[in-house]
């Protein structure tokens, strides 16, 4: 691996150094942000004690040498945005609206020959066989069914009898009258 430490040196301004030191002193700061701030402080070429080596920084902060090099490279190339993590791009789901609708339709249909009900794996295989999706894992199907409040083992709410609550039990009585007298006196 080429030695990139000579090409990419960190030079912190006095104001930014003070900001990083304040981050390190704070008690409620994200661990990754704290580690990155400490790496930048230790790798500063203008530090009064001098710049530390990558191995020393990695050992003090608890990262690998390669991570220290990456943080330093990112700071030199991008600037002060290195402290904050970049948000991950959203990954589109395998089952979009029409595919979810076909999954629900498939769940409500009769199961394959020799089966009493649909299983998640049978649903995955059927979705792939019908070319609704190229491939899908059972967990994706489970989450989709959970989102639509559709369960393979539970009877449909309208077909099942209603459950009785506390108010319909014979022994359960609520009294709206009170036997206690009012304890407040009126001042006339």
C-alpha cells in the first residue's frame, strides 16, 4: 500500500481546532463523530506536540490504520463535512404497489394442491414463477403481509365471532351511584 500520509496532510485552523476540542469534551456526542474529531486532532501537522503516526492514532482511538488514513483523506478532499456521516441512499423495495396487490390476491386464493395454507416460501416461489418479481426472500413477503394486516393463519375478522369484553360479563357490574357523602362544606 502506498504511503499517502505525505501527500495528504491535515492543517487545522485555530478556530476549527477549538471546535474539535469542544466536541471531544462534550458528553453527549455520537461515538463515530468523537472518533473522527480525535483522529483529526492527532493528525494535525500544525499541532504543538507534532503530528502522530497512523499506528499511534489508530491505537489511541480504537480504529484500524486504514480507517485513520481514510478519515484524513476525506478531510483533505471534502473539508469539515468529514465529522458527519453521509446518509445512506434509500434502497427501493422489491415489492412495489402492483406486486403487493398481486401478493395479497395470491394469499387469498386457494393454496397449491396438497397444502392446507400458503407458506412464506410457497408465496416466494409463486411470485417468481408468475414473474411478478425475479426473486424475493420470505422476510420481504412477511413484512409486506404484516404491513397489509393480512395473516395466513388467522381467520378473517368479519368471519370470526366477536369477542366479549368486560362489560358483557355477568359478574361485572359498574355502579354509577356513590354511597359516600360530599365532604366539602358550603360557606354561606
